C-alpha cells in the first residue's frame, strides 16, 4: 500500500509545472523524522507556543517514509534530506536524537541535533560529535516555561554559550524564530544581526524565511537584512511568492535553500491569506474536525478536487518568483541542490 495517494491532478500538476523546473538532484534541507509522536504530559510545562495543525498529517514519519514520499512526489529525481527530530516540549530529546543519528549513519544523510538551551556547552559539543551531527536544530518550545509565548527571544532558546560552540566548530544552526510579528519583529531582527556580526564561522539557516508566511510578516526585514553576507534562508512550508521574490532580491541565489518540512508538506491543501493570517484550505473531513483552528479551512467538491500537495504548492510559488526575478537554471540548481550539498559536504 502506498504511503499516500497520488491522484491524476497531482501527476498533471507535477508534469506541467515542476518536472522541468526542478533539477535532476534535490537536496531537502528541512525534514523531520520520528517513530512516534510524544505523549502529552499530565501537566503542561509551558503555554501553547506553536500551532497544532501539522500534527494532523502524520502520526509517525520514519526515514523510510521520507524516502517513499520523495519517490512518489519527485519521480526520476535524486533526493537527499537533511534530517532532525520533531521539536515538541514533550519530546524525549535523547531518544529522538538517537534515532536520527542511527538513520544518518545507515543512510548516509546529514542530520542536526535537537537541543535544549539548558544543555551544558561541553555536553552539547560531545553529543554532536558522538552522534555524527552537522550542527543543531533549535526551537522556541524549549525556551524556559516562565517566558510568555509572545515574548520569547532567539537567545532564550539559542544561548550565546551554544553559539560559541557552533562558531568554534563551524557547525550549522537551524533556527525557527519566535514572536507574533515573525520576521518583521525588531527584536528578532536585532538578534539575527547580532549573530551575523558576532559569530562569523557558524552557518545560520533561518527556517521558513523567518516564518514570513503572509505579506505583512516581512515588514521592512529584507531592507534591514540586506547588508548580511552569511545568513541563509530555507523556504520550507511557505507558499508566499511575494515573500520569495523579496528574498531572492535581497539574498541572491547563493543563500537560499529548498526545504520541505516533511511530513507536513504531504498535506493536500492550498494556502490563502485571510485577515493577515494564513489559512490552509483542505478537502472537507480529510484531516478531521478543523472548525476550531483559525489556520485551517475546508472546501467541498468541485473546488476540493483541484487541491494538490502542500509540497507542490510551495515549489510552484517559488517557481513563479524565480520567473519574475529571472533566476537562471544554474541558480535553481544551487537553491535545490548544491548550496546545501556544499554546506553538508554531501555528494
């Protein structure tokens, strides 16, 4: 049995829009693998800090599912993922990282260590070396629980002591920024610039284009960040072509990475913007009762019959931005393969 259904609409969308656009090799710089979802604790240690709709896509996502997804969605293409666990306040980090490390060794794929800000720096360094990781994936869920969700700063979950280790070793930091204003938040921008100025050897990847999913989420950020030279951005789980266009104009093709955020982008959906927030439109009933989720909406036939994968919607939005900014085939190859392959020394 297939991992998920690939319908005629999907084959048609891929053939007409993506097959020729994508290079022969695809490096996916943002994937999660996990054997099970963490069980909820009896007492929450922090207020809800993240959206919950991604949990509707996959209860498990072992490395085999990543490979099967790539085979189904990108027929005829060579595919390699950068892997890390699923960040959650209830995740057993030791168990999650052990699984990722074992998969990286057996498959030869690069991987990042999920880490908590209270990890001693010497232990962090030892864990990365022991597990064969290329760096760390940090997440706002691990900020101290007494900090209100809307006030979490980058350095609350990515402390300077950890940045010093990453910089000394020239390792990778994958950063999912916090705060309601996302990329345009002045505190986020100030701290991103501080990392750029202070830590000149580490490789900082700002995930999801700084969570700028809606037009207003970027604000003046690309103008503020235009002087940066090393900061990288992946555009995982983002479908905003206007944001992509601004990113390309600011960063060029050498500091942009394709990332999917699998398994989340297996969702069958189309994203729209309503009232300044993103809404994922899905076939009615396919993902359960979504009536209480402001980031979810439903469609009925015939509208729902035209929905394809989140993955394809993301790449198509980037393709349109690439056309508008006149990126070359060489630029596309860099973004979808060689930029990340070079960072992780993957061949």
